[in-house]
């Protein structure tokens, strides 16, 4: 079974530029998550989708971050304009709805450096 | 707001020694996860604990959950160098597919 796919793996941009990340979840997983992991910290949820609807985006900086999951499968996360403090690893995860143990499976992440 | 604290934040231990990592959380939950992260890598699931008193073991690692005390432990027995990594606990919120709130992580370094 293929895992969660993310691209690109690395991205370097200058502040005020825009960037987009892509995620393809495990087949059949209805729930998709985007996490931000700043160096030395645990991942923090940015947004959660169930199918193509947003369940939780309370910690998403909506003035600069946006995300979509149009067909309920893959998703994109965009930052526009980027700030220095956005330098982090962006992790995508997916899970089934229901079904013990409600486990989330993580992709390899995209490492973003903003200079 | 759910808060998850781990201690210690950094642990240096010799091979062959035993130690325990602690994970405390602030609100009721019946789902507790332990993940391992190697430098530059993503998160690897280690254990899922779903009920009070749950205990799971895999190799030299054993995890337990006390929901009344809001405490989980990850015990390392006879550490080996290959266990060097950062370990995170994460607590699940209400609902079957809700977000995880992660702890700060414990960076484990096992020395020869």
C-alpha cells in the first residue's frame, strides 16, 4: 500500500514570495491533515479536511495561508506572502474516518526555508 | 485548550541503561500515541494506547497509559544506539478522526 506522498521535498524562497505544497493521501483515507513543524518543536495542526470540507482551521494564519482539497483526494497548501517565521517542515497526514485506532499516517514532509 | 508536556526534553544515556520518558496532558482523552522521528525524517508510529491501563511493548520500548492521572510513559530497557531519535507523544481529541496535539518531544541520545 502506497503511503502519503508530498512534493516538493525541499523549497527555498525569499520572504514575500509565494509557495505551494502538494499532498496525496493514502487511498481511501477521507481525512487529511496539514501540520507545521518548526525546528525543535512538535508538529502543530494547521488544517484538517474531511473529504473536501474543512473540519478545523483554527490555527491556520488565514491572512497568508490557504489550503484546498477540491475533489476530496489530494490537497494543496499555499503561503502568500511568506515570512521568515514560516521556515519549517510541513507535514501532511491522512486517516480513515472511524476504525480503531484512528491512526494518522504521515508523509515525508516538505522542508521550507524562507530567506 | 489541550496542552501536552514531555520530560525530559533531552536525554543522554549510555547503552545498556534504562530510562523513562513522561508525557502529561491537561484534559481528558482516551487516545495517546507515541511517535519516533529520526533527523530529517517524518514521523513513525510506535504505539497507540486507547484505554486506561493500556500497556504495549515492542522490543526495548514499552508504553503505558493512565487516563486518570493524564499520564503516559515510554520506558526504554537496555538502550542501544539505534534508539537515538526524537520521541513525541500526541493526544487525540474528541471524535474519531480529530487532530492530534503533540508534546514538545524528547531527544534521546544513546552513547556507547
